[in-house]
């Protein structure tokens, strides 16, 4: 190995035992040889996205977390409420690697990909919370020369999700969109995309500070759900933009239903016309793509019969648009990596630090705008 | 007029005043002359479907109902909770006719439709809670000679909705379906259709008596939500049938979410395969087509990310399949009117009786299997 590694690397593993415990540990795994069309990447920056936490922590109760051992040999255990074990049947007693995406440097390559050695890349595909990762060369996003692994760390999930929202809006025939938890890293990217592309966006945030942040980067419609006039403000923004599709990162509580209600009132205001006993014929869609609030979703259904609520995930979206369209989105990410798609991190931690209960609990809070970056090369 | 009518007929009207009151009354309206392609129908039987109640009663509080006047001059008034008035903006101060469908006898016809005079027909299109109704001849369903107006009264909404559910199941790529409030008139039709067509159907009912009723007409999978083992029974039926689409008449409460959860567990049981942090990739759909429980819909979202919940209505479904397909469905209804599509009624009432608070309150309870029939020809 170029960097003198003895042929093994650390990899974070998540295990759910049949006894109802979560176990997080660092496994020592052989560094694989890249095949002809593969590259070996030394991972230097890999974010903990909300979408990683389902596999990493799942429904474990972190207030019960305990650590045995220290450093790279630490093992964190936490209890899983028994009634939630049924949904985990598919993963019991399998030690699973974690981490959707990351950035790093190509340290070795197969015969067909030698030209990539030394390049900084962003990669996607799981098992990124590790010191080394082999992937197909074609799947890596080679970033521009002035970008670091840290810049490349989050170049898939958030950027493609934000671009996917705008593309989904267009594909499904809507003219403007709504986003919740809009002050997140992803939300800031979405604001910049919409400003650049001339798409009307209604941003829903949860504090005046978050509203100010988004206004500062050019957001036009920002509605604060903590303000007393929230519903009226929301309806005014929906009526002004004609947004009839929303992407909701929160999931739990009344927000998705409030958005549908607001869209219905705005549709009546915009459309006028005769009253129908079934509400307006304007189709209104909310996609839940995250679960910042894991509590139940509550819908009062005061929004007629022409509506849909559903899950939205990046992977099926990418499959639906096909490789040519996906390639265009990836190129845009590379070209605007340090502007539109810049990410901000709360702290950079080592693999071992991710297993400390206090750190893990802070990560699992999923506070908007807070994001942790693992540097597996950090001791 | 053939029957000696003086040229006016009674028509039930629903009015929401800007002051926040519902007013139901019987208006005297001129009997219209049919145009060349139209028929004049003397309405003799018109059901009060749950789908009529939105326009008829809306969100009015019937515990506040009062009547002034008597007989055909009675006016019922009831208060509407102020916070619900916003959704009614489109209908304020308009006196609206009510009644989706009905059966009657053709008493006059335009030049191109003279052949229909004397025929019994089922008709759809609103304003059926009236003694006379003019419609396009082409829109009427001429029933077989042995069928009465009472047989024809409910030949559109329930039959086409039940057929539409099976058609939607096929169009959206599912192999079996779930129905709630399954002991209703509509539910019984659906059981008969599925038995006849060899489609697997999971019936969810709310009492042992309803379960027995459905078993009696050939239902194979009946699950009682009032039983302690409901979730296990539901999962077993979903696993046995592979049903991944449901039509829910209830709307409020946890049932829609329980169905999605059950489908997810069944998908994992049926599919096996690797665990995904996002749940199974099996797409699960629940359509809410009624609101027997007007309370909030509560989803715990323990069913992965591949799911949808939405409204389902007959009219857009019929528009989507087009006139040729719709014509086939209508013909099937006419052919099986007294078997598959037979309806049962709790009571037959006059137009004036529909304005009595006790009667209206009983109707508005929407008890499964209870349905009222208005006979506008009844004094």
C-alpha cells in the first residue's frame, strides 16, 4: 500500500442482536484489492446524515447506552424497545457497515482506472464509515482540483436530493415547491438552486434565526412555524407561488397536514370557481423524505380529496430518471461544489469518537443545521 | 305533463350563510322542458350516500339543529363551528341542490329520445333530491325491465366505486386489495365482484356480526378490528394474499397506518432478502375514499419509505379510464343490478322527512350497513 498500511483498516459496524440490543464497534477488515474497473479510496471525510441514522442507531434508546473497552476497541451497546424489534427482523445478528457517502483520495486503482490515482473523489454506496473503500471508478465523482475530501464528503445525498426535489416538481407537473426544515444544509442548497433556476420556493423554518439565515442567502418566501401567524403566512406564500408539492424532512406532527390544508385554501383563492363538496380539484402532494420528528403524522384531512402523501427517497428517483439525466445532475454538483453545494459541519470526529454516547446522542438529536463529519483517518 | 303536475316540483336545497348557519329547505322549482337529447325523469328513489353528506350537512353541528315551519315549508337550521367556515368560502350564500344519484321513470323526452319514455333509469349528476330531474339521455342507465326505480337508485356511486377499486388495483400493478368498513353496501358489492372475478380481497370489519355477514356471502379473508389479535390477523391475511393496495372508507384514526404497517411486515415475510434501512422496496398504497371517522388520520410511519396515502374519488377515476371503459362498467352494473349490485336500505323517507333533525342525525351517523332512501314522490 502506498501509505504503508499493513493491509487492514477500521470499519464501523452496527449490529442488532436477537436479544434486543444495538452494538456499535470498529471492526478490523482487510483492505480489498481493486479490480480492473475499481478504485481504492482512503476515506477522509464522511458525513453523518439523518438518512444514516436509521441503520446506525435505528430505534435504540440511547439513554441506555453503555461503553465497554476504549479507543478503537470500544463497543457501545444500547437497548431497543421490544415492540420495535419486529421491524428489525431483516437485520438481526448481522454486523452491518454504515455510511452512505464520503470524500477521499484515490490511493490505488485497477488496470483500467490508473489515471485516477491521486485524485480527490466523492463516493456513494454504503460502508463509508471506514478507512478504506473500494468502488467502481465509474461511480466516483471526481471533483475539481481545488476541492478537498471535506468538500467532496457530502456531494451525493444532499445535492442530488435537492436537485431531485426540483426535478420531481417538474416531472409531476407542479410550478413551485415547499420545503420544511429549510435551514438545513440541504435546505440551503435548495434555496441556492431555486434562486439560480428561477423556481419559486416556500421555505418553512422553525425559528426567526433560521428565517434570517435563509433570507441572507436569497430566499424570497420564508415562513416560520414558531410564529403565531404561521398558517396565514403559509397560505399567503402558497397563494403567491402556486406551490402544490412539498418535501418534508420532519414527518411527525401536524406540519404535513397543515401544508396540504394551506395548499387547498390557496387553490380555492387562486382558482375561484364553483364550490365542490370534495374540495378543489387541484392535486396537492407532500413527500416525506425524513423523520426529524419520529412521532406520528397527524392529518386532519381538511383539504378535499385531491391529495397524496408518501415517502420520497433518492435511490428510486435516480433509478427513475436513468443514467443520462443522473449524470447531468452529478456534473452540476461537481461544477458548483464550493458554491451551491457547499456543506457546513458542526464538528469533525474520529471513528472511535462516533462511539462515545454523548457524541452519538448529540448526533442523533438531528438539530437543523447541525451535521457531524467523521474523518476515519483521524486518530 | 303526463302526470298532471302543474309545472313545478320540490327540490331539496342546502345553504351555508355568511353568518355561519346551515339552512336546509325544499324549494319549488319549475319542471324543465327536455331538449332534443334529454329526458325528464320523475325521481322515485334516491339514496343518501356518505358522499352526499358533505354537501348536505357539511361540518354543521346537528346537535344545534332547529326547525321552523312544517311539512314542505319546513326549514332546518344548524350552526357551523366558526373555525370550519374558511373551507366553505366557495359555497357561502348559494342555495345548492343535493343528491348524487337516483332512480326513476322517464316521463317526457326530447325529439331524439322519445323511445325512452316509460323506461326505468338510473341517473347521476347531482340535484337528485328532487321530484323531477332533466338529464342527457346518454347519461342515463336504462335498467332491465324487471328492475324498479328502487333497484336503480344506487346504480352509479357504489357499483362503480367498487368496480373502480378493482380496476385501480390492476392499473397500479397490485395483485390483491384491502377494503375497510367492508360490511357496507359497497363492501358487500366488492366481495361479490371479487368472488366472481377471482380477486383476493382482505375485508376489515368492526364487529363479529359484520364478519359473519361477509363470510355468508363468500368472503374468504375477513379481519375484525375490534378483536384483540387484529394486527396479527391482518398481517396473516396480507401475507396470504399479497395485497398492497387498500381502500379506506374510515379515514380518521390509526387504521390506514396499521394497514401500511401490516403490508410492510407482510412484504418482508413474503420477500425475504436483505435488510434495508429504508424498509422494503415493496410499494404500499392506501386510498382514503370516505370519512366515516372525521377525526385526524394518524400514521406512525413504521412502514419504510415506499408508500403512499391519498384521496380517491370516483369522478376522476371515470375520467381517467375514458368513456369506452366506463361504458363496460355501466353495462356490467345493469346486467348484475339485482345480484352483485343489490342495495339494502334502512328506511324510505320523503323529502320533508329528510329535514327532521332526528332523522337527519341518524343519517349523519353513517353507521355501516345503514342507508336511507329518499322517495321524492312520497308525500
